[in-house]
């Protein structure tokens, strides 16, 4: 007996962690700073009301990926700049 997938493939934070090499916490922070919120699940009562999940191929997911790509590319060695003091030689 084979099972068929009726729901479209969803992409969550765990998938984005593997794709971009970032922690889930960082991904959620970057998205919140960009003004995005977790999409509503439609669950009433007990359970999460919103989850960071998107349908594969959706415009929202394309926007999320572009925001994360921009963050990763702009990051560079920025995490090291706070620890080391640069001195210019005259």
C-alpha cells in the first residue's frame, strides 16, 4: 500500500537551517527584523496559532529566502569585528 502526498511540500525553519547554515533562532530573528511574522496556521483552541512554515514555490518563501540570502552575504566577518580592535597605522 503506497501513500500519496495530498498536501503540498512545506518548508520550515529546520529546512532553512540546512540550506543557509544558520541556527533557527537567528533565522526567526532576521525575519522578524525584516517585518515578517510567522504565517497563521488556522488552528483554533490548543496548539500553535502560527508557524514559520511556507509552501514550496510560494512568493512568501521566495521573499524569505532572499532576505536570508542577503543576511548571509552581508554577514561576512561581521561577527568577528566586535571582538578585535583595528588600529590604523599612519
